[in-house]
């Protein structure tokens, strides 16, 4: 790994990221063909946040948060910090002091494969965090990593400046150059879901709405009475 801090990555247009975040992670994920989801291990520390931001990426060594300090300087309003480590690590590498420094710079939240602590303080100050672990274990500041380089989280490539969306359903990434397509696809899916919602409210069944009766027949599913089944 090249130990660098990249200072000027291109970023997705923040007004488009904001609009994309309104659709929610599940809708955008489905609209893009079920791509970009960072997996079920990244969970919100507190429920109720729905945000989007442009990625500032960080690679740390396990138990060492030096590069998060370096990343703070590179953050600007609308960013979302995304942290990974060179091997699995659950130490509490991020807490209230980091969140304070990031809030001043207009950063919208944190997504990290490492651990966090000070969760009550994070909640009180309204700084949303998605993490794989909560741990009081402290860290050192001793080893060089990288800031604003491409990283992989749960098998998904995240480049600096990509759109990252996060809510109670999890976290996903939309490549910076794919945001416009994502907006169109998400709106189309939202329209389709609203039509289906209205159909269900009027009593239509999913079996009919989605043409699933033929699928059941194709799979050999039989309809029998309770007496025929022997109940």
C-alpha cells in the first residue's frame, strides 16, 4: 500500500447525492440491480438517520487511528468518512472528539469497518455512525496508512468522492459517475412501488400482481383441502 494523503479528489455533486439519499438505501440498491450494498454487518449505532455524502476514504492499521486524524483535514461540507483497516479490527478507533472535529467541517457521518466508542455522546450530538463493532478498547497513533485512495468494504469498491448512502437498512455506495443513472432508476422504482402499494390497498394480491400463480403451478405447488391433506 502506498502511504499517501490525496488532497483533491473529484466528488459527486452533493445536491444529487442529497436527492439520492431521500430514496433510501433499499430502494436505490434494488433500482441499481442489487449492487453497491456494504452488507449486513455495518449497522447504525442509533436508529433514525438517513444520510448521503461524498466519500473521504481512510485506510488504517489495526488499533491505530493516526490516518483518521490526517483525514479530518481533507474533509469538507457534505463529506462522509469511510474507514477500513488493513486487517480485521474491532478496537474503538473513533469517538466523540473525532465527531466534534468532523461536525465543525460539515461532515455528515461515519461508516467504519472498525469499532467506535462514546456512543451515548455520538447520539447526543447527532452524529450518525455505521459500524461493525462498539468497543471501549483504545488505540495508538503510530503507523502510516492512506487517505482518499480506493478501498474495499465488504467486497464493494469505494473511491474517494463516490456517493455513500446510509440509513437504518444499512450502507451502500454509488460510483461518482453513476449518480445520474441511479437517480433515474430510483425514481422509476419509487413510481412502480407506489402503483403496487395502491393496488395492495385496493385488495389485489401479490400472487396476481406479480403473476406468481403461474410460477407456483410451474413449481408443482398443489392446492388441496384440509381433508385431502389429512388435517
